[in-house]
């Protein structure tokens, strides 16, 4: 049995700092991290799960220093115990070939996406894989890495 959660809490990014009931302000990244940690705390360790967290702070402009992402205090000490995957389902085109956004062409800007994997306890840290990989292989690879059954 797998843990599934239909919980979806939309946190709008304007403004990035949200006023709390006690009058203080917290960055949406820290609020998102706390919700993710709350979800993780409710999970049973022996049951696999998947958690997807969208950090809207990535959309902040570099010139907007007051709204940039502060390191959430809730994340202190968790890094070594996590497998972290950063990827995307598509790239973006910014007039590279006369188009904008995504889903309109098959140029590299739209179909090549980043893939960063941080394994438990930073095993294989600094390893760069030079061969092509496909998104479809990501979940079976992670399941195998975690010694979990890969479904057919």
C-alpha cells in the first residue's frame, strides 16, 4: 500500500511574505517547507510516498533582493537524510527561434531539462553523468536506489 495525498494548498506568491496570525511575516518558501515537513511527519516510514513541493520563490526576480528566498529554519538538519530531485517537465523558449514559452517546438530550449539528484547522505556527491537520460527512467531509478520494488 502506498500513501497518497490529494492535499494541495495553493500559496500565491504576491506578496512573497505572508502575514501570520501573530503579526509576524513569513516567506512563502518557509511556509511551503513547513507544510512539506508536516506531511513527511505524518507518513509511515515503511510505506513509500511521493511528495512534490513547488517553491514559488524561484520566480522572484534577481533584482528583487527583499523578496529573495531565505533559508527556512525548518530545513536545518534534514539535508543528509533526504534524497532530493530537481527537474522539470519542460524547458522554456525566450525568442531563441522566434517563439516564446513552451509546447510549441521541439528545440533544445524546450525539450532539454535540468536533472539534479542528491542521494541520501550525499552518496556519489559531485558525480556528473555525461550520457543522456530520460524522464521516464527517473522513478524506477529512484525506487531501485531506495531498495524498493520497481513495478512492471
